[in-house]
C-alpha cells in the first residue's frame, strides 16, 4: 500500500461511554500486527456531533465515516480499508450534514482535530467569492427548505428548540428574540446583522464573512422569512474592506440567482439586503446605538425596554443578531434542532468561535463545542504556552470580560460558567497571558480602551471609567496609595450598576476580575512599589551587575547621562537621573544589566 | 411550477456543473488563503506565482482562493488536494516556497513534508 491514512476517533463523552477508547487501543494493536504503525496515524477529536451513531471513526483521505463500531469491526477496517484500500460500505455512515465539512480537508491536522465547526464549516475550504462553491455545498437549501416546507412559526420553533443563544456575547435565546419580533403587528419589520466587531484582538466576524459570506446572507433571509420582514441590513465596520467587498458580492450574486429580491425562488417571499458601514465606534456594537447609527443619528445607546424587537430601526420591530448567530441558522434548519442541541452543555448549545491570541503556541481562529474546557483550548488546540513559560491567566470577553487564573482552567465554557467564574463569554476574544505580563497593566490596557470608547452619554461610564483609569495609572507609576484597591472596587461596582448600556456595565470587569484573582499584584504595586512581571517601567530600577566588563556601550546609549564608569571597570547607574527607558538594558551584550 | 426546494436542487446541480467546467476534476486542486490576515502575511504574491505558472502552461491544476482556516501564526497557507489522498496543507508559504510547491509537488508529486501543518 502506498497511501498514508489518518484516522480520527471521536473522543466525545458519548463515544467514550460507548467504548471508543477500547476501540482505539484495539486499532493500535491491529495496526501493529499488520506492520502499519508508521503508515497510519490516529488522532482523537472532540465530539463530532453524531452521538446517536457512536462510536465514530473517520478515515481520511476520503472522509469515510464509520459508526456504530464494535470490537469485531476493527480488524475488518484495518484489513479491508487500510490494507486493501476498500472502504466498508456496511459500516460507513452516509451523511451529507453541513457541519464539520471543514474536516474533509483539515480533519487530520492536530490543531483542528479538537475543534468542531458549525459557523466556520466552509471557511477555508471554498472560494468565498463564488456562489457556485456555496451552492455546491447545499448552499441556500436551508432557505429553500424553510420557504417550501415550513411555516414562519415552524422556523422559529426550530431555532427555539435548538437552544441557540446570541453569539454577540450576552447570550439571549435567539429563538425567543425571533418570536418576540414575529409577534409584533407593526410593518415593515427589519432584520439586522451586527458585524460591528470592535474588541481589541477579536476577528471572528471578519473571518466568518471573509471566508463564507453567503452563510450570513442565507441566515438573514431565513430570519426575514420567520419574522415577516422584507428588508435586511448588514452593519459592518468600514475598517473591514475585504469583508465588505465579499459580502457585497455575495448579496449581488444571490440576487442574480433569485435567492434575494422579489419572489425568492418563485415563492411569495421577498427579501433584500443592503449594507451600512460603521465608522468604527465600539459603542455601535450595542444594538440601540447601532440602530441610531443606521438612522443617521449619533451612535449612542438608549434605555431598554422597549427592546428593538418592539421599537427598533425607524421605530419598527427589528430583529438584530450577530454574524456568528446568523451563520448557525442554515445548519439548524437543515441538520435540525434535534441534532444541534446534542452539541454543547445543558444551558448553552452548539459551538463558539474564539480568536485565540496572546502567549500561546498556536494562535488562530478556532471553533469548539460549548463545554470544552479552557485547558483543552489552551493546551490541546493552542499547544500550550511558548518558551516554557508559566501560564498566568486567560482573558475572555475582551474589554467587557475578565481574567481567569489557573484554578479556572478546568471550567467547561458556557455562558453561565464563565459568568460564575467572574468573566463573560463575550463575542469570543481569548487572550492567553503568561508570567511575563503584569495584571494591573492588562487591566489598565482594557480600561484605557473602554474609557476611550465611552460615548459620554451617561455619567457613571463617562466620568467613572476616567477616574478608575487615573487610579490605575497612578498605581502602575508607583504613586498608588493605601485604599486605592477599595476605591477601584467601589467605583467599579457603581459603574456596573448605574451605566446605561453594556459598555459601561461591563467596562470595570477587567479591573474587578484582576483585583479578585490577582489582588496580591495590586498590593505589591501599591505597598512595595514593585511589579513582579517587570512590565511597569516606572517601578523598575536598572542595576549593573558584576557581569559588567566596562565596555561603555550602556554609557553611550544612555540619553540622560545617568551611567558613569571608566573603561574596563564596572559601571554604575545614577538612580536619580535614570528615566527607565531601557536603552542600556537593550544595548548590553553581556547580560550585565538587571531589572529589579 | 417547481417548489423552491426543487429549484435550489437544480441550481446546485448547475453550480456543480460550472465548477467542474472550470476544471475542478483536475488531478490537483490548489487553495490559497486570501482573507485579510493571509493577504497581510503575503498571500497575494503567492497567488500570483501560481497564476503565472498556470498561464505559462502548468496544466491539470484547479486554482482557487479560500477564506481563513484559522492558522494565524502559519499564514499564508496553501492546500493541495488530490482525489484519494490526504489533503496536503502547507504553512508559511512565500514566493520561493510556492515555486518549490509547483516544481516538486504539482509537477512531480512530491509532498514537501517539512512545510506541512499538523
């Protein structure tokens, strides 16, 4: 045999219960017996979503799915399929499901093996600018199915039954939102896709639109059918030119194929989508501010209720969902709510996309089932912390979220568990922090962002975040005072309670969660004027150690002439003159300058 | 009058026909990552190398762009897919690597292991 096979064994809970691990052992023994160990690799994956047919094994190339396996099937698979290259029809499951299509190309790579792709099922395997590519993968079939076989109420019931919750961050049940909007009598109604992704370090929505724009278009059309709207708007930030280009082309192509516009696919349902560009204000991701922005007003939130489902765009009932939420819809309609709800946890169904970044070996865009633990994401998918450094915390939810230390690593992520741990799901930013980062500095970074992006409408957010930032700046510069931590806590809790919208209500989270979990670092900064990570420059002193050979390079590099010493003798730094610019540290070739 | 579901199935068949007409059944399919992140990492140049090779007579290759697969730190990425074989995924592809992939993999069938992603 010439071909190399890669086998993926589903390592989800249900398959394990059905004996998948025993089968894996048996498979290894059989391979050994045939001398195939070098030619066949075995990988474990997270739940592949075919629990009722488990244990599941996927053989690549070919994406042959074997299901309902027993111990006696293993020798046959090895003998027939792996030795003779004949797939065994009797054991193969014929499934043309939408989810996990991605794995037909990528399933054998370790990084992807632990993932499960519903939202990003086509991202990276099709040409996003070709409607033919999308159509060939059952594109727009969900829309056609909804129009042909389902009443709008049935579509809503399906979404409700699936248990899908808003992927923008708050996690409101999507089906319920649809039901409320559908129940409104006023006309016209609108459908909005919120693509105003603004968290620092987050790029889930951009990638989803750039990789598979038609999914979003199809999801929105289904939403329009369900609530009785004929107009949709994609609100996307102007900083995403390629995403804008691709979704614009997707809309035009869909229209040319009769998949948008009047009488879609010859039916009575008409639906059109237009694009509105956002100028890049973070607050416009908040739904009422977003609606104001589309209307041409200043992007500022307003109190809710009334919710947009009752009084939305131009005062009309409006259904507004995030990109990722929309991208789930075609899968729910086609693969069914009954399948969808098998994925995830008790309260949170399906998968979540994360932008994995920071101090982790494999940075990237990942999608995992709800219920995956933070440890699995960081170590199995992310490959752990680079350069043998120690893990310190993981930040989820961007500027609205919190930092979770090591004891939360085994938290199975869903909306509730993350909130309970003191962070939030958020839209999906996930930043891994190692021992070289200062938690006070990180809290300050996020607060600087929200303080900057506060729209200024309500006082707690506008003034409160500014005062908190003042205190944090003071602490990182060595001017912290006893009582500062308590003041931050009091202010933070006040801002959370009294702010008008989600921006203010969540802005103190990075500070409060770092105080909760890393209080000792704050105390060190304030009481000992010490930053253990060596990040807060003003708290550092630079000292020349005995390794100094007296070359004079640091003396020449110092911009304020704080270093003195004669040739070939140890130099010294005048601490009163030192401005802590690090120039000497970066110049020294002998590792003779220490930050203390 | 056909139902929307019947219509979409017809559209799907037509779409498949058009893709096949563009050479989808060629021996090798090459996908070059062309999302913002990939382009920033230099994938446009890589795409041009493949385009040029095809215009200069490289045959039996179906070239397509694709969205972001998610391997940020290994971009630009390129996949070479052949029927009956494991898809080969290359990472950190630059102009030189693209040229090598054309010469060694596409023309001679050699998988360049050290550049593959696992």
